[in-house]
C-alpha cells in the first residue's frame, strides 16, 4: 500500500516492481525478482516463466499497472500457481486510482510434489 500511496497510479509496471522490492527489503522479506520458474505438464518440464516476485520461497506475486484487472489477469495468475504447484499468490494492480490486490489460492495444490 505504501508504494501506491507514495507513487499513485500512472507509472509503468517496472517502476512499481522496483519500489515494491525496496519495501520488501525494508520489511525483511526474502524474495527473488523476475524469478524463472519451471512449468510442468504431467510431471514433465515443458518450459519456464518468470514470476514478478517469488517471496519467502512460497508466494507468487504478479504485478500489473493497468486501468482495471480483467478475468484474463486472474486466470493467468491462477494458471501460474497451478503450473508452479504453489499454494498462494497475490495479484496486485497499481494502475487504478486505489490499489487493488487479490489473494489467490491454488485449489489443485499438491504439497507432496
């Protein structure tokens, strides 16, 4: 929230990502930015995708800087959780007048993998 309160909306996504990285550092969170994650299909790696942030080795964070989130944005974020076999993710949009974020849960999460 601090990032959006300080910068407002109207910047490119990368600006918000850089500011969010600073806030996470100040909060003492471990994270990797632009972390390349493998994509699996039937237990076979079929490619990779870079997640905006991978926080505390368990949470995927996707950032946007668009006028409004769409169903496609939500579907994409859920698909990444499923492909990465992560339980929890965040979808954050800095592009609206007030910060919009959604906590996402992977209903297909398999902790044994």
